[in-house]
């Protein structure tokens, strides 16, 4: 147990360090040398720096304090402590780090700067930390209302970039918004994963054959529960199995073909799945070793 905790500790902080480095590359190798603004607290710090000339790293720490206080009382003390260390590390890299400018193409800056920033932010959040105080607001609203963290940050930044359009220039503001559209998407993908799952419920008289085909051809686990038909009709009541499974969205067309080949009148209900925990989501059959699938 002690070794496991030690491993998790070093794994978390190692990944947070990677996130800090990625985000600092996005800033110092893409955005800052080309006059683009960052978003969130960092964007506010950059805007104030342009107007007053105060050190960006100092401003980053000062402007993060209100959000860290919010996090202390609403999210988690552990997250706040880790975030303080992460923000200090991020501010230090912004101040002391030296990176060569990779490109001056504005579209490439927006895309790849956003990729680096989003990846860095997402890695940090996955490990219980943030690199920008405004992300705590995103985490709080995500916990409270289920809003996407990336979308919360994007909305925050739209307000900031609207001010930027007036104070700096419309072009810089527009490219900065484009950067954060990329950043928000990559942040969500990094936090939630790249696989997009969908739940499927199937009602069919041929449930036995459909169950077997789904397990053998798709290699996914499934759950069945009892249903009845015949209520309100002249037919006698009959019991049958209702099939429920979760698959990757890219497999949905293949599942449709499998079901249609067996019963083209099957009743199918599909719904988005935001999170899956426990059970066996996917367990591929190894025919040579004679392994079988387990249920969800």
C-alpha cells in the first residue's frame, strides 16, 4: 500500500510537470512571440502587462488568488495545494523559460498553440491540479452543474477577448478565440478520453442470436434484463430478454448491420454515455485460447 501511494504521488506530479511544460511551450513558443493573448487569468495578466508593464508571472499569481480561495472552500483543499505548486511552477517557466519561436503563421499558431495549451491544461486537471486560476471556476461549475470544463473556460475567455478587441485589436482577439476553441476541445478530450461511447438497448424476438452475434462479432460485454410483451393485445403474454450494451460510437454501424441481418424489425434505442465505471466495457475474445466474454 505504501509503495502504491508513493508511485501515485510521483506519477501525479510527473504528469503535472509534463502539463506545465506543454502549456509553457504553447505560450512561449507560439502565442507570446507572435503577439497573441492567452486566456483566463494568464490572459488578464498579459492584458494588464500590456497596459501597465507589470511582470506577467507576478500578475499570474496575484490574479489566481481569488480563484484559489474559491477552490479552497468549494472544491478541495488537496486540489488547491497542488494548484498553488502548479501555478508557481507555471509562472516560473513563463518567466525563466527560453523557447525558440516555432512559426509566425497565424493559423498554425492558433492550432498548435491551442493543442499544447489544451494538452497541458487537461493533463494537469486529470491529476487534480490547475495551471490557471480560472480553471478552478471550470471545475467548480462542472461539479455543481455538469458544465464542460473546456466550455466554461471558453466562455470566460470570450468575455476577456471582447475586451481585448477594444484594447488591443480585433484581429488578435479573433485569433485568440480560435486558439481557445482548439484549447477547449483538447482540454475536454484529454480529461474525458478520446473514445466516445454510446449506450444501446435492443428489443427483439431473436434476442438469443443477437446476443451471441454482438459478443462474437463486436467483442463487447452486455447485460440482459427480463421484459414482457403482449399487454393490451390479444396475444398471450411472453417473456424475453432485453439487451443492453455500451460500445464505441465507431462500432455503431457495424452493430446495426449485425442486428439487421438477424432481425430487421428489432427495436433499438441509442443514447449518449458520458461516463462508465465498473463492469467489463470491452473484453475481446481470444478464439485460439478459448476465452469467453463476460457480461457488464
